[in-house]
């Protein structure tokens, strides 16, 4: 077997059906959707179908907005900076509550607003299971003072799923805006905005077999957003820039196909993940972070005592297996894994994390081969380890 891809939380293979659906919008129907002539207007039916698919996939109401943007990083920045701008315009202080395990696109935006604009940010800790708790939110949310609560639906490194419904409900009961970064949830587990009263939600196509470079920002009706990008009149003045028609078409089909495969992911992908996880746990001095009942069905964050995560990845890569130590966004930084630190893991452990993330395209044979390679790699690296 030439190579095995187990890094789907970083990005996924584009579904061939998605690529096929995108193709006509490069050399046949290539007009600017904002153009009034036929080259532009002929793109509208496919765009409309794509957006309908997105609304259906996240159970959004027709009156709500889904703004197409370049990625979830942009969506997260837009929501956080918009809330800040709104409080600034009203001459009110800004207090954002988020968590210590958010993706850097949330954490670093909050740190920027704190440092450069003096806002107050509360970074909620996680409990021993790695989850944000309602009690923790209750201890810090101040009605009339807190401007926004932003908690990720599922963590990209551990796959741990936060109790978003109860966090959002409590936040709304206290008259505060709620945002969730749902990048690692959409396309993996059911996401319903009729169930969860979030005001804003962000997602990204390349996490569910759509193209890299396009994302969606959901805005519940009645809420405003201050654009991050000003210019043309696209997206109802909420996000300037020519809309990338093939990418929108691709994201629409990808989110529909992902929704159709949720049961498969919950059953077959989960079974393969558990098979790999059980094989990892059969090795001495290895742990997996977070109880699998609280995790997305495709993710394992494992720690192999005595083996640096980067060394493990290098060896796996030499054997054709792609995994990661956490979010690729920070893979070049060799600092201890933030999630391990947030969970008060032993510092030595936090350098030994390796994340395996499967998809609906992962096969049983790939898992069997990966188990063989991992067993050999652990044996080899521990034999030369200075700490094991
Ligand atoms: C929870 C979460 N939020 C936001 C982003 C950023 O999304 P983008 O801007 O559309 O790329 C990612 C990407 N996470 C990862 C990227 O590489 N490894 C990861 O775990 C993510 O996992």
C-alpha cells in the first residue's frame, strides 16, 4: 500500500463527485455571479441549490443568513471582531468568554483584541474529561456585561464534543450572544440550529470533502454582523469579494453528501477508529485523550510515552502514513500541545501527542496496515528513546 491518509481533521480528500460538480464552473459557466448578463446569471441556479443544501445540513431557518467566506478562520475572526466593533460603537465594554482549547483562529483573535483593544476575555478551563462545563460558564457569564460566548462544538485535536446545546441555552437565557466554531462537527456529527440556539456558527468545506478555501458563517435572523471585508455588495454587504462559484457549488454538494453519510461515520468509521484505538491501547504506556463516548467518531489523540510526537510522525511518514501532532496550523511550532496543557496533562505527555483522524474514505485494510506500522514504530523508537 503506497500511502495512508489519517489526517482528515487537518483537511480531507475532495469527494470526486464534488470535483465533478465544480468542473463546469471553470470553463463553461465562468461568469461573475454579480454580473447581470447571462454569463453571470446562469451561475445562480447552482449557487441557490448549494446554499439550500447548506441550510438543510445545519437545520437553519430560511430567515437566517449563511455568508460564504474564505475559511473558518475568516468566519471566527469576523464574529469576534464584529462583536467587539458593536460594543465599541455603543461605548460599552467588551467581555468575551471562550475556552482554553479553542482553535488558534479563536484564541489568537481573542488575544489580539485583549492586547490591542483592551477587551476582557475569559478563557474557560476544561474538566478532567477535556470538556467545557456549564458550571464553568455559569461562574463567569455576567448578564449585561458579557458580550459574547464563543465555544467550539468539537475540538480538532481530541475530537471531544462540548455540551453545546446546554451552553448555548444558558447563554441565551441570560441575553448574551453565542458563537460556536463547528468546523470539526459539521459533516461528522449532527448539527442542528433548531436544536442549538446559537447566534453564529462557522464551518469550513475542506473538513467534509469539499475544497480548501471556502467556508460558511451562519447568522441567526435578527442578529447583525460588522463585515471584516468591505467593498462590493456581495452577501448582502456582509462579506465583500467576488463569490467563488465552483467552491460554493462544491461546498454545497460536499455538505449534502456528508449529511447523507453521518450514519456511516457513526457506525463504520467509528468501528475502524475503535479498532485502531484498541490496538494503540494494547501497547504498553500509551493513553488516548478523552473518553471515546464524548468524541467525534473519527478522531484519536494518543500519547506514546517516551516518544516525541514529531519523531513518531516522521517515522510514520517514512512508512507512507499521514497523521499529525495536533492542528496543522501550529504544526511547525514545537511547543507543548495546548490541549494537553489545558487538560493539565503531564508536561512530558504533552510532547508525545499524535492525532489520527479518519474519514468515510478510510478502509479496513488501511487501518490494518497502520496498526502493523504503529506497532513496529513504537518498538523501534522506544528502543532508542532516552526517556523510556
Ligand atoms: C476547530 C477549527 N476551527 C477553525 C479551523 C480553521 O479552519 P480553516 O480556516 O477553514 O482552515 C480549524 C482547522 N483545523 C486544522 C487545520 O489543520 N489541522 C487542524 O486541526 C479547526 O479545526
